[in-house]
């Protein structure tokens, strides 16, 4: 879940670069899987073995796995930038002779069609509890500081943050970044403060599934 993280080397025509990224992700997943305890067990301390040094002894023991399965859904009203209407953006696109600018206008028009011509957008927030794990997400791409703050707020929770849930709408940069001329800021239809509002909505969704 990151609007600000990507491979350091990308946007090239060499497919081997994409394959290398895929192998990196695959090996990272395998490393995680091989570090996990066998299913249905926990690694428990069982005593000391005296040797040249006292050695801690551990063994795998069966453990109860919770079967909780819960879901929640809520809406958060996000402020929108003062963009032209979808019809006005289409007129600008048709009058444009620059291929790159025309493509940006097309994307901007499509986003405007998705969010409507109002001044706010009701962003759907989804949360799930599966056993001891919690998943939370939306159709946006928040910056990674959102998931870092959520993990700080819920330190005892196995938390998975998900983006692009049921669609794709735009980035959610932190408020101070709106003073910078960077792509995620001028691409997103959402105004300053939207990430912070989404953070509070995510927090509420997590609390909903944890207390149920």
C-alpha cells in the first residue's frame, strides 16, 4: 500500500527488468514463508540446556487458531480540488494537439467522471478480520506513512494495508507535500488533508473489526 514506493529502476522497455523485479518479490515471499512456524503451531520456550553456555531450548507446540471472519464498510468524505467538469475536460482534450498532454487530460476526465462534478467524494473504506489478521483498504494509493502510522496505533495487530480495492482513483499524499510540484500531488483529484482523513477512517474500520 504505497503511493510513494516503487522499484528504483523502472520505466524502461527491457522486460528483463520487470522479470528481475518479479523474482525479487517472489524470493522475498519465499523467505517469509520459510521463516514461518508450521501451520497450527507456536514456537514455545521449554527450558535451558546446560552446556559450555546455557542454551535456550524451544519446541513447536499445537496452538488454537481463531476462526474469526468479519467485514466492515464505511465512507469518508474527502475534499476535491477545484477541477473543471468532465465535459470541460473533454473539450480541452479534443482541442489539444500535444499527445502527452492529451493523454493526461483523458485520464483527468475519466477520474472526474468517476468522482462526479461535486466538491467532495465519499470514499469507500473496507476492513476485514481473518483470524488474527486485519486487512484494510480503499481504491486510492496512500503514501506509506499511512500504514506506518496504523501499525504504530495497533502494535499488537497483524495488519495488512491494501490499495486499488474495487477500482483506481488517485494518490493520497501527506498534507505538507501539496506544497511541492510532484506527480502524485497534481495527479490526484483529492485536496490537501485527504490522506489524514483517510487515516482516521482506516483507524475506525480496524477498531470496528477488532471489537466485534
